[in-house]
C-alpha cells in the first residue's frame, strides 16, 4: 500500500513484483499517486479501467456519456 501520511509511497513488492521488474520503482511510485479519468467506456474502456485498478493507481474515475448497450455487455 501507500503511506497514509502523504510521504514516500511504499510498494508491496510481492503484489507488484512483475510490474516492478518492467516499470521500476520510480514509475510504480508515480502510478500509486496518479488519479486517472477514463472517458467513454464501452468494452475497451472497461478493460482499460480494470487494468488500471489492478495496476495500483490511486484512483480511477469513470465517465461514460452513453448508456450501456447489449454490445457493451458482450464485448468481454
């Protein structure tokens, strides 16, 4: 998890070992403090949002101006 006092972010190396190997500690620290907006969900946007959450960003805000359709539900 991340330090609660707003100081240096601590990375769970067991949970994020693969990402740490690819991205490095500095990029992971930046990700843990990132707030991300995903606009226009559809099937691809939902997949991107899922991967961002699993990647360990601080927060993800979803915005979709279109109502869900059957094609969206079948795209996964």
